[in-house]
């Protein structure tokens, strides 16, 4: 990754040109990570990691957020003691036009079909 952490509280993210399609698809192929992205896209603002009620341990949740960040799907920043998350929609839409919207629409259709709702 080109961008490096300036301090221990800065988290490394790939710059736009380093984001790879296969990494994005891998990150979004896991149901809990897709759920995180769906929830982030449904909100107008950043969400703290603690907002998400995932049925896994804290360390597993941390892993899922790291995969999403390192693939370039989300940006994470510290705001005080909270780690805030937002989808990198502008970057993803520029690199892969329509991909995120198509995946989110497909996930919504699948949830409705399976009666999962979310």
C-alpha cells in the first residue's frame, strides 16, 4: 500500500489506483462484510464499529473491518475513541461504475427472496 500510517491512530488505506476488483469482490463475498457495507450505505453518515451488532467475537469483527479497509471498500478514521467507518463510494464508482449499486441491489433481492430481510 502506498499510503502509510503517520501515527499509531492513522489506519493505512490503499489509494484509489491501488484498489483491485478482485480484492473488492473478495471482501464483499463474505456475508457479514456485505451486511456491514449494506448498513453503511443505508446511512448518510459514518458509523462507529460499535454500531454493528454482529454475531461474532470482537476480534472477528475487527478482522472483517480490516479486510474491508485494506481492500479499499471502506475508509476508517478515529474520531475521539471511536473508529468511524464509511464506504468509499466515490472511489469505487470511479473505478468500477455501477458495481456497488448492482451488488447492493442483488443483496437486497436475495435477502427478500430468502426472507432474511437484512
